[in-house]
DNA sequence: AGTGAAAACGTGCGTAC
DNA sequence: GTACGCACGTTTTCACT
């Protein structure tokens, strides 16, 4: 289980994983060595999965996001599995969610430009029969939090 | 500008920012010290924004995701700015995108449970008048890439 | 069991070649 | 680009509560 101090440590590390233990310790009122042990425990227990570099999408030539809503042709287990494999194979498809309601799936696709969507669309429909309900291009990212609301966790 | 070696380094670091320089060097056929210089440059130039810990959402008590589609009451600059501030103030609202098409905005909301959605919904409508078109609960995360398709970048 | 002080360790960085 | 050495931060040990 997690106490409030563990949550505070996680909150620091999800914003900057390179924060020196001395600073982490100062912020949660703990010694650096104690922080080191806590973090090691949080890793082993799976609360921290790994550390990653956050890359500027626009700067590396991937400024465009397209959201695609899809409904299944059939709801058979075979179709579902084939769909799962299709989206797994296409790296531009970064996230796929199965939703409640009339729309079955939501896909987030990351691309160099809107022109590339056609390529990804064709790659998708070549692998699996599906009804693309709608494709919406992201005009503006109004908010992008990148850190979990840990203070509001259960 | 970025060459293919820089992209390879970014690809390694976006998967695991703790990869030792010796291993990064081995994978891109470069000495550790040369890697160190490249990475420092990638940071200064803003390609790498920062390093963060990836936290297991379910384990910290935030397993639920809700996607909400919103259309604007009016399209005035004042409404837009007020909407921007409203979503900025609510930490559970992690991402907000302005989209093409009839739906104006897409919100990704992260919560302890579906029951908490009512609380966030009320917090939103208390701050800004808007038409919530639809709220869909994520039943299953079919794919979650967490790393950019750098090999397909422009 | 969990803490803090201090010593040992390892990695990354700067200088020299 | 390689080799060395220093410096820093992290990790471990240990005494203690």
C-alpha cells in the first residue's frame, strides 16, 4: 500500500525523474538514503514501471494527431483479435481504446502531416474490415497534462 | 537537424531513459562520450524535453478513463479562453484537443472510478457553459504505445 | 521496520591525447 | 574518437530509535 509520502515521491518523479535524491528528500522531509530505498521499493512493487525521455513531437517531425472512431463489422472474437493485431502492427497508431456507446473504438494516430493519414488508413483497412465512423484532425492541443492527478487518487 | 543516428538515440531514450551510455553507444555504433555529447545537444535543442517516471495508473488507484466530446456554446474568443482556463484547473482532465468536424473538443479524463465522473462533470459545467455531446467510458485499452513512431518521422 | 550519517560504489563528464 | 581521472549522486552499511 501507498502512504501520502510515497504519493508525493511519485508525483515528483512523474514530473522529473532526474530530481536528485537530496531534493526529493527535502521536499518530502526524508533523508536521501531513505528516499533511495522507497523508490527502489516502488519500482519493485511495479508502481514505477520505468523512466522515459519526453520527446518534442513537433520537433522530430510528428506534429499531427488524428483521432479516428471505428465501429466493428461483427462483434465476433475472431474479428476482435484480428483488429487487435492490425493496430498493433501499425506504429503510427499509438493508442486504441474500446469504448462504451455506439462507437466501438477510438484510435489516436500520430503523423508527420495530415497527408500521411491516407497511408495509415489504407494500411488499416488492408489488414481488417471495419467501419471508420469518423476521422478528426487535432487543430490545437488545449491541454496536455502528462502527469497523473495523484492527489485525487483513490 | 537530426540524422538517423540521433533518431536512434531518441528512440532508445524514449523507451528507457536510464539506458547506460555504454549500451546506447553500442546500439548506435558510437563511443559513450560521443553519445553523451549528442544527448546533451538533443536536450539543449529541445528535442528531449525532460525525463519522467512512468507510473502504473491502475496501481495508484486511477484505473478509469473517460473520453468526453464537447461542443462550444458560442465560438467567441472569450468563451474559448474561459474554456481553456476551466479545463486547466481540473487535474483529472489530462488532455484537451480542439478537433475538426462537428465536435469541437475531445477531453481525456482520468479517474479512480466511473462514479467520480459526476464530480468532474459538475466541476466543469460550474466553470464554463458548454454542451457535453457524449461521455464514453474506456472498457479496455487495446493498444498503448507510449513511444513515438520515430522511424516514420518526416 | 524504518530512519539518518557516513563510507563505498558506479556512472557520467571533462580534460588530455 | 579513445583513455584517463575527477566529481557527483546513488546505494549500501551500520548504529540507533
